[in-house]
């Protein structure tokens, strides 16, 4: 049975990118690869929607988050972390590891961050120099109103540092236009390649934010990366094959057009949500995003059997809930090169799961209704 990934990352890798990965990699200190790095970096500025710098690191998205913390914060700075999920909490964990003073504003998982709470916290504590938050919360499927948060932080000259790991290449996130200082991304989500590259983008006005006294760092030193970038090099050995794959990924995004990419992901999310609800599932996210759809089983039952049956009977790998949401929800990822046919396939499998796990008779008509609902939602989105 063919295994298909519908996880919140890594995602399915398109054939074009697999071919790029199969190339014999050049040495990273050659003119050939330097030219590739320069092209990739320029295209990363396009996909990050910034005229500023973009740094490429050999790391997971979490490495990019840690790089942002150590390059932006000094021991005397204070941070604010509004969080409503596991990856919002990760910012707080990194700050704690470096003993950076910080205040968290916790929201219930599944809900969206209230920008007014961010405003109130900044007004109450003028010593806060940076806000670390998430745009698309992968653990819950919620997308937060980042634009509204940016309208609060920019006039106050407070840095807004964003985990855009499941946003870049999925959701509109116009960094410069919204006024977002720093955006972190990871390669195995909307960029459609294997894990191993993190990107950190600085808006043009945030260039000096990494200068001066900062936390101890060596590998994550963005000043060192800044010196290497004009040469088409990275400070340390880059993941060469992944860079070749990223060049192909960015070419695919450019061919489709970024607005069209965002629109397709929006339609995928609406189609899956409509079809799943027709099957009796409930959406968990109060403000659903377009990267991941989190579902509560019909009747609020245990979600784990759905994860298991999708994998064992249909070869579809999805993700369960994390931490206190284990067994309560499961998450279906649709970032990357997915289309309506993929959504129909998932809905057909979900229908079989409902039928089998509930012990009911065959429900082909329900599957048809679910697919029809998905198609209608796709067309209307």
C-alpha cells in the first residue's frame, strides 16, 4: 500500500523536488553553488514578502526560532509571549532556556490570540522590547490575527517576532506591509522539501536589531551569516542537497504565483472542513487556518482509532492531538502540492473509518455528500 502524508509536516514531496534532490551536489565553496545560493536567497525574500535580509540555516524550524531569540535579545531585555498552543509555548521554552525575562499571555488551545490582550500587556509594562508569537498554530489548526498584532507593536517600536513555519507558502504573510520585524520558517511545510533548512527574515527596518549586546551564540550568529551572504555563502557548511531542492520548490511557487498558492490552500481548507462536517466531524479551531485542519470525531469520541485506521487501512498518515489534546482531536495537513483530488481521497477514507469504527452499515451516500460538500466549498471559497 502506498503511504501518503497528510501530516502537519513533513509534507509530501513533489516529483520535481525529488529529482532535484537526486542531483550530485556540488561543493559548497564553488562558484556554481555560490550562484545557486544567491538565487535561492533572492527568491526567499520574495516568498517571505520582504525587502530585507533572509538568512538560511541548516536546522529545523525550532533552530530558526532559537536563532531569533539569541540574536534579538540581551540579558536585560524582556519579552512577551501570547500563546494558544504547543508552538506558541515553544517560544516561552526557548526564552526560559536562555534565562530571558518574559511574560506569557496564555489562551485556551483552539482559541485565537486576542490582540487587545497584547495591547494591554504592552501598555502595562513598557519594559517589554519584543513580542514572540505564532501565526499558524500547528498544534490546533488556528491562524491568529497577526496583522492586528503588528498594528499594535509597530507604533510602539516593539519587535514582533513570528513563527511562520506553517504560514510561509501557505497563508498570506506580507512581512513588510504588515510591519512584522522577524519571520521564521522551516523547509518541510509550505516549502515542500525535507526537514533541515530554517530561514529567518528581517524586515528592512529591523536590520540593526541583531547588532550590539546579545545573548551568547556561535552557530546561530546572524552577524556572521550576514558577512557570508554577499559572497553566496553560509557561515558554516550548508545542507547542499536541500538547497538544490529548495531552488526547485521556489521555482514551483513562482510558476504558480504566490497569491494563487495562498488561494489554493484556502480552498483546500474550506473543502476539507465542509466535507468532514458532512461526515459528522467537528472543527476544533475557533479560527481555522489553511495549513492544518483539526477535527473532533463524531460524538466527541476517541480520536486515536481514526489516526490508526487511516494509516493502517488507507495508508494515510495524519497526526493526533498533542499534550492534553491527545485522543481528543486529530490533525490533517494539506500544505504543499495538494489539490481537490487529495481532499476527496481523505474524505472517502474518513467515511470508511466512521462506518467501520461505529459499526454502522455502509454509508456510500454519506461519502458522496461529503465529497459534494467539499467540491461546493472549493468552488465557493
